[in-house]
């Protein structure tokens, strides 16, 4: 298995974890977020997950809002700006729903309080 295939497989696995977001998936994601070397994989998987949601027949915006809220509340400070950038990378309703949850969590404000 070459590096590209491994990266795509990891992205798919993390995207599936983001989609399910049960207790065991939350634990797995928290472990993943503790490792700065996995930041790029997490962000790519998040983009992939939101893109899949945006192409679905029915958009589950509540699920995307909950994901944004959970990630915003639990992601380390170093990821907060990247999460917000990801949420603003498209005007599609899926990205807007994720952004709504992310903003509601207040993670960016906690990570970077106003002076």
C-alpha cells in the first residue's frame, strides 16, 4: 500500500468516525486531536465528510451543527482557526450548518479571547 492510498484510507476512516459521532467515536477523535501530526488528516477528513453530506439527497443540518459544536468545544486551541477556515470554505448549506455549530460552541473565542 503506497502513501497516497494509506492517506485516503485514513481520511475515509476518520470521515466515517465523524459521521457516526457516538461515545466511542468521540473518544477516538479526542485521541486523534491530541496528536498535532494528525491535524492535516483530521481537517481533510472533515472536509470530505462535509462534502459527502452536501452531496446527499437529504441534508442533515442538525447533525452537522452538532458535529461543529462538539468539535469547537473539544478541539485544542491549535485547531480552532483551521476548523473555522474549513467551515468558511464553501457557501453550501452543509458548511453553513457546521459553522453554526462551531460558532455556538465558542471554541474560537476561548482559544483566542479578545484583548
